[in-house]
C-alpha cells in the first residue's frame, strides 16, 4: 500500500486483484469481501481484474487484502 493512501475508506474504492479468471474466482472474492462489516456492495470485473468495494462505514484496506487472500488471491499494489 502506498504511504499517502488512507488506510480506511467509505464509499466506492477499486482494487486490482491478480488471478481472477472464472466464476468461482468471482464468487469466492465476493463472498469474502462481502463479509466485512460496513461493506454494502462488491462488484467484480474479471476481465480487468478489478474489484470495486462500496462501504457505508469505514473499511480498512488491510481487511480487504486479507479477505482477498482468504479467497485465494492477492491484491496488486
């Protein structure tokens, strides 16, 4: 993570994830991120490898990275 990037976010933030290529990938990442408190929507574009997370309360980017890792993938810096 970049030093000038805020650790938490509210609203929509897009992350890049390596290795998502199929429906199972989509479902696993969506499920894990969707479990985070404050997350209200997860939109994945497997073609571009992006995940847009919308939160109504502050969500820690470290928690998003951990959720993606639990699903078997890694965030790209």
